[in-house]
C-alpha cells in the first residue's frame, strides 16, 4: 500500500473513517491474554500520574492495548515470552505473529492520524547482533533491517519511511510471574493508608473491570480516540474504556499525590514501597537499602562480565530467593511481616551462603542484599502467599 503524501490529518472526521479488522483472536479466551489485561491495568494506574499518563485505556480493539492521550493515541502489541527462551531478537519480532506484522497493519489503517505504534515485550531484548540498534531506534534501521522488513512483512520503502519513526520497541515489561507484584506496589502507592488485604481486593476489582472492557463490543476504537482529541476528559463509560476517573471511583480511598510519594520520578524504589506496604519500620527499610547497595555493586560487576559470571549470579539469585521464600512463609499472617522476615534473613544469612560456592558475596549482609534486589525487581514480595 502506498500512502498519500501530505501532512498528518488529525481531524476527528479522519479518525472516524479509519479502521481495519485487526486481530480479534484475543476475545476467544480471556485466560490466554490475561497478561495483556495486567499490562493494561499498569497503564490504567499510570493515569493517576501528574504528567504522562493516558486519559483512557482500551483492550482488544485494533491492537492488544490502545492508549488515548489529549493529542495522540498509542496502539500497542503485547508479546509474552515462553519460559526458558532466549532474549528477544530482531528476527523474533519481524517474523509471523512477532508483533511488527500487526503494527504495520495498524499503520496502514491509521498512518494519517496522530498515532504511535508500540511493541511491548515481556522480558529483555538482545543487546548484541545487527538488530540492537533497531530496538533502540527503529527510525534508524539500516539497510539489512529494512530489507528483512520488506521481505517478511511486505512493507514498501515508502511505508517504512513513514512507519519506523513512529514505531517504539518496549522490551523489559515485567514477566508474567512479576507483573502482579508490580501493579500491587503501584496501587499501594496510590492508597498508602489502606491495609494489605484491601489493596489485594481492589486489585482483583481492577482486573475484573479490565476483563469486562476487553470482552466488550464497543464502537470503533478510532471513534473513541477522536473524542479524546476533541475533549481530553470525555465520559468513556459507553465505550468500555478504562479512565482515570473510573479508577478513582473504584479505589477505597482518595488517591494520594504520587508526586509526594516520588513514584513518577523514581525517588522511592520498589524495594522501599514493598517494605512500607508490609508495615516495615524505618530501621528495617534503611538496613534493607544499605544491604541492597552492598550487593548491587558486585551484582553489576558480575552481569557486566563474561557470560558464565552472569549465569552464576542468575543461579545464585534464584536459589537465594527460593530459600528466602521458605524462611518468610511462617510470617505471612504477621502484621509486622517485613520486619520479621528481614530479621530472619539476617539471622540465617549463613544458610544463604551455601549457594555462593565461589564466594562472590562475602561481606556482611551482601546475600541479604541479593534478596532485597530481588524484591526491588518484584520477584520477592516479603509476604509470601
């Protein structure tokens, strides 16, 4: 398909005229696409951010997730990775059902509109090989990448010229086993005075609302996007959209100012938020952050070295986390769970050292720091179910 020349047309009328069938297979079974729903909930929670959040989130219409902003839309494909598979490569994403094929179809339907096209990838992308630069900046794709895109996707040079600068690859999305913890930590930041059980109940409500939005049969997605261009705060209730106002209505307390919590600029780490969520004392939080800092220096050194050392750290971290889960299990119903678990880890750090055969982490609290790092990456919740 050859796109016409001329500027992007951002009129609502143009948005209403553009549509294509898309891939509607996600409606066949919610279970298969539950990860997409959780990604959508992540963006929905982000709608509370002072800056940068969407005005509405939509599922399974044109693309897996669509985000409406006051002056643009984002159409996103969400791809999961089978456990044990290597990092994402350029060949993976430009193959059949790799994500780029669907985004190119969306571009053909909406190239004349103010739309970006995002590929959201569970897990990391390869930092080696000819596709490394493509992941960082698709608009700078070299001749080999463009040749493969023409061959695999059937794209013309003119299409690539228009599409690639508006394409963004987003690797590093939380893994299926991690995304619930990520979302719950974010939700806890919104309602910091709510008890843990109420936060969990609210999260289930949000997932249910997102599921209903995914299974709905609303009007054209691009019609809804046109509304966001006309009015940044429309009522999307008739369109199965997830809005900032709707989220606030579902929360058990008035949302806190995320700016004051430091969430939007990263001032508070996931480790600290998770500890505070579990009623940790300031002393425990300070010691946990110090332990993590001690471990992080050696962790970075191992991960930046030979492949064997990176594998050593991954194996060590997995083993230490598993042991920490065993140690934490008896405290799951304790109101001071985080304090109790951290104290137990300090007390039994010698038990953790059995996994560090090469004695890479030989300083006091360094292996406890590895557990804290796992918590910061949302792989250890402190209150183990």
